[in-house]
């Protein structure tokens, strides 16, 4: 039961992180920054960090930081859940 719950939570985190990532890509592209829609996901971290540091607009800096931290937390949570599921092992279902 606990394993199923962890799997459901990992799936929700994965979907939410993907939505956040593509939202960040739209945000970056609207500001003239080149993004790769299928590849170059990790380049978005550097682009968001640079935008957060160099933008003269305070609201834009905050939004870039929100996307950046949302992606970091989402990925970290997903990795932790995946490792917990991996190391919990599998048990055969009773027959």
C-alpha cells in the first residue's frame, strides 16, 4: 500500500514538474531566450538563473526565481521518491 502511494505521489510530482518546466520554457521564450522544447532541458537552469540576476524588472526576476526553485524542488523530490521506491525492493503478491 505504501509503495502504491509513493508511486502515485511520484507520478503527480513528475507531471507537475514537467508542467512547470514547459511553463518556464514559455516564460524564457517570451523574453527572447532560445529554448529547446525536446532537448536542452538543463540549459534552462542557467537561463533562468541569468534572467533572475540580470533582469531590471523585479516581477520578472521573482518569476524566474520561482520557476528555478520550483524545478529544483520538483526534481529533488522526484529523485528522492524514485530512490525510495528503488531501494524498497519488490515483494511478490500473495497468491
